[in-house]
C-alpha cells in the first residue's frame, strides 16, 4: 500500500490561502447550521431551498484532513414521491466540489450508520494531496490562459 503524504494544518492553510478560501472548521453544534456555515458561498448543496427541493436532511456534518474536506451524511428521498427514504454521504473540497461519486437516490443505504461507515471507507482511500495537486494545476493553467487573454485585449484597446 502506498503511504499517503502527511497532511499538516500548515499545509491545509497554505492550500486554502492559495484558493482564496478558509479551511473548514466546526462552526455550530447543530449539524445543518454547521454544514450551511461551512459550505455557504461554495455550493448550494445544503441551502434550505435545495434541501427542501430534494427532501433532504443533514444527519451529520464534519470537517476532515485539517479542514481540507467537509463530509455530510444526508437522509434523502429514495423515490420521487418521497415515500421511501435512504442515506448517503457526500464529501466536498474547499471549492465546494463534490469529490465522491454520490449515490443516486435509488442507490442509497438503509441506515445513517452504514452511510457513515461508507464515508470513512471512502475517506481512508481518498488521496487528498493528489486531489489538490490536480485542482491547483488546473486552476493555474486556467489563470494563465485568462491572463494571456486579458493582455491580448488590453493591447487591442485604443487609448
């Protein structure tokens, strides 16, 4: 088994500063409030209107890897009529992007404990450093392309 790079608080803070965001942290002792406070401005996934639309309830919420990831377990409608419910986990990166293959509503598990167990299994195998290395490289390339386009447009402007 490949040894994962040790994640430190300093590394987490450095990556967050580079992305111009803060690391995740406990912001409330109430699960939904904690998820909403941490993910606000990053994703609409846990906004009240989204939760209502998808008949979702946040069962647990926590940050991991020194705040580099945020994980929730949610109860969701397992059918379009909301007659059957199930549980699934969702893991977000600092940008609010879902990093796991989220189960569809029909593939949910029957208990929050099972969803939480699946979440920890996913997190144990997830290479956070590789994820952010890829994310930062992609963003750096996008910024270079945007900067080149800005320079081109600036040159074309007549003063």
